[in-house]
C-alpha cells in the first residue's frame, strides 16, 4: 500500500505499488477503517471498486467526519496471487460533498469484439454508486430486444440479460447517455458508446409442430374450444399457412386465424358470438402440409401433420356438475390467498391448452362448483392470482393445486361410476422460488449448474437444481418449500451433474442464508464464479 486519501466525504482512494486481484475486491472483509484514536469505532464500508490500472482502489464509505482514520488491510492478493501481509495507514477524513461526476470503468462485451454469443449479457461497471432509475433510463441498446435489468447490491454494476437473443451476425450498439447519474445527483457529463458484432448462426434445422389443442384423437371436445397450434420456434406468417389450418368441415360462425406476437402460436378463433361454435357430434380433420410453414431462415416444417378430433354429442343434453373443495398439505397448510379458480381441461396435457371450464373458489369455504359441463372425463387444477397481476402464471410462481400433481394429473369422471368419489378435493401448494443470475469469469466453455440446499448443509441431494446455464443467464430454483436455503453454482467440467471441489465454483454470500416463506420469491441472487474457484 503506497497511499490512502479521502477524496470526498464518502470516497477514499487507496493506491498500491502493483495491480490487485479484482476478485479479492468483492470481499470487503479485506478492509477495515476505524477512528485512529478509538479502534472500536468503525467507519462503514459499502463498496470497493478497482480502477482500470489495477493499482488504485476506490472505497465507498459511510459519511466521514473531520478526524483521522486508520485503514487496515488483510490478506489482499496481487494479480499474481501473492498475499499482502497486514498493513495499515492513517488518513484524514473529508467533509467535502460528492461533486465528482461518475465514470464508466469498463463494459462487456468489449468495443468492436466479434463473434459475441447471441445470449451474452451486457455488463457496465461504474466507479460510484449510481441512481438506478436515472442511469437505466440513460442506457440504450440497438437493436432493441426484450430482456431483464439487474443491478449489483451496491448499484455500481449494471447488467442487461436478453430474454430474446440478439440477432445473428449483427452490430449491437450500446450507449450510456450523459444523463446517467450517481446517488449524489452528479451526471456522467459525456456519453459513452461502443458496439460489438454477434456470432453468425446459420439455422438449417426444420421447425416442428410442438403441440396441438385439442389433441389429435381427442373425443368429447367442448364445442366452444378454439383450435391452437404451437410451433417450437418463430415462424413466418404467410397467407398459405393461415389458409392451411381451417378445419374440415368448416364450422359455422365468424372463425378467423391469427398469430400471437411471438409468431409461434397459430389459433383458429371461433368468433365473438355465443353461437360461434364447433358443431356438436362432429369429427373434424385439419391437414398441415409441410411446405405451407416456414421459419425465419426459410426452413420448411419437418413433416406433414394431420389432426383429427371429435366434439361432444350434444350441446344441451348430457350435462353434469363438477364440484369439490381445495385443501392444503405439508408446510403450506393454509389455502393460498388471492383470487382463486378451478380450471378443468379435457386432456392431461395442459401446457398451452385451452381450458374447457373455469369456476371461482369461494374464499371463505374454499369450495367450488361448475354446472352444465358436458359429461365426461376432466383433469383439474387450481390457480391463485398470488401477485395480483390478473394473470394466471404457474411457472411465474402463482400458487396452485391439482387433482393428483401437475406432473401427473389424475382423471375425474362425471357422472362418477360406483365407488368413485362424487366431489373432487384438490391439494393446494403455494410454491417459493430463488431467482438470480450467475456470472463466470474464466476460460472454460462447459455449462453452469446452480443448486439450492436446505438446512445450511452442502450434503445429500439439493432441494432444487438447474443446469445447462451460460454466464450471465438467469436461473430460477422453483417449487421450494418453506425453509432456509444456501445456494452455490459450479462449472460442470466433466458433465456428470455432480459437484467436484476442483471445478470452478462460487456461493451466494459466504454463504448467505435465504429464508423462504410460503409463496415468496427471493430475487436478485448474483453468484460469481472465477478461475480458480471463488467464494
């Protein structure tokens, strides 16, 4: 350590005689600042930021007073891995307010870098704690893609994680406008702009039909059912594709075909009127010729598809009642709060399927009832709008229940035969999740695995695991029960799905304990992995 000086009331500059290991700067335990005359009176440290030359370090502190402080440094390593023995130095505190403009220290991907993976995050590191709203508004990315923004806990590192990939073989421009500001209101002053080129990806894989609702071969299909085709990738919305999916025979009414915004889901919409329905007791056939459907690279559908299903025999006769209740189990014994619904499906595959019937759950009794259903077999789930966004999103963490489990729904027949239950009891589950991002700084190309363990012990099978991640990618450890968790990530070098101490790895905190309540999502978990393993 060469020198220590307070530059402003909340910033201290420490200068070394050689570059410092940047990974060490993530652990503030290497530094302590106390009042020189009283070693028990500690000045709080919020953030350590390495400057570009590696020799200078900014420490963001709690507000200083006009007195002498003593800086102590422990076990800090240089870039070559040599440890600095304990050392100390006295400096005078400063009452000067923060009037220095912030600066961009570094950014990733680097300027003019070529062949950048399309899913790479954009990371911008500033030399001060930033005003998140002002700085986020000042950052622009062209062309625009959907994605998530995350900040480091100290608000000095900005991350953009694309949820859609950047376009192939394209120049991506990133601009940090001069209106970006630190927490003291000081603006950047001048804009920073750079660009990089994404990798060339030539897609020669033909698209395929991922799902059809109703299923081919389905019977007793409600006459109010729309017909939905889901493809495994974005398609080109051609007139020929639209003309291909009209059912034979053609239903009465004002049916129309429409693509969703992603151009992956094509729907035959029956129409707005009550009598815009399929015909009762009718067998329908839809033929999808492969050459009518193309993805964005011009690849045609993998093969021809044909879908055949039969509607219920009568609209007015053969009506039944579905009824029952919802109960809890395990640690989440109480039925979740919020607006709840029971949803009945005609088949066991519910992802992307259109519900046959829905009914509200009575908040006082947790009872529900659906009258006038076509008699037959149904598969039932319960969902609650836990976050109040008026959208049903089980994957997003909404509380749910099922007759059976979501992975294996049990059939329920109405009217029931002898010995079968007359009412359905659905088991409620209010899931919790741990959500975050993992960043790997190293040379390995293998994918990353993230694991959560309960009861603060790295033993046995993890409570949740997600693998196949790239650096910067978002992870969700979901369907967790109430309890305390610790989280780690590692580069699975040998691809055996088992953690080895020799593999590059990192943990959240040291480790930091995560307490989950029923229905709670713990977000913002950021795990760093380095070579060698990082804590």
